[in-house]
C-alpha cells in the first residue's frame, strides 16, 4: 500500500490489485469527520477530504490504521435488476463458457455481483462476481452504439449500460431499470459496494 497526497484535499492510495481495493474500501466504511468521500478504482482508492476540517496527514493516519480483511467487500445495500436475456452475444458467451445458453442465464442470475468501482460513463458500475468464472474478453470490434439498459460482461466484470454509448462488452440481455437518473437521489443505483442480483423476466430463453 502506497499513500500519495493529492494536493491538500485528498490522499491517493495505490494497491496491488482489485481484491486489495475491495478490502480497503470495506475497511474504510466509517470515515472520521472531515473525510468527504472514499472513491475506489481498479487499483487505487482516493480519500477526499475537507482541508478545513482535517488534514492530509490525519487522513493518511486513518487509512494506515485500517485493518483490511482479505476477501472482504464493501456493503452499500442490494439492487435487483430484471433482465430479458436476448442479448446479441448470448450464444457466443455460451460457446466461450462451454455450456448451453440456459446455463449462462442460470449462472448470471445465480451469482451475486458487487460493484467495485464506477467509470466509463455516469452510473456505469464495474461489478465483480462472487466466485469468479466470468473472465470473458471484450469483442474484437466494439459496437458504435450499445442501447441503454444493456446487460453485459467482459474482462471478469459485469455491468448495465446506463445510457446509449459505444461499447465492446458482450451483451447478455437488457433491462428497463433506469440505473442512472439525475432526478433521483442517489442518481446512480449501481454505486461502489452495491450488490446486484439479476432476475429473469420476459420471454423464456431457448
């Protein structure tokens, strides 16, 4: 773990891997006065503070005093995402995993996913599966437009596209759930630490 001051209002923590990020994020669940936010990424955690109420040194001491537990994950509640599994890449994902399409759907809905960090677009949460088993590559040629609500996997992560955008993830299905809405508080449903459970709705998968 390496701590770097980021001006007088943040401390950047560099870590070995995503598992270490998840463990530290979970250990920093109860911030002291003056710490405004804890922002995880793939290999870093940014601790944002109010320099009028605390200092970089004090925040660094708090971070160093944390006791991350291997395998721990942050807990920000749970969101159920209803999915119609008719994605354009569903058959290719089944072939890559060496199983029928029905089993892909059963695995996806039977897995608890935890949002590790946000990025790419507002409300886009990179979710990691409990138990692994989803280390699939991105598409060789990205799509110029992926519809909002697309449920996808790639690179060991799962996600729901919050808005239409280019993208190279493997599409499993779609949801009508608005995972990002600026008129809602919080605007992003799939925030770091949120557990996701996907549920089958709509036509049967055949």
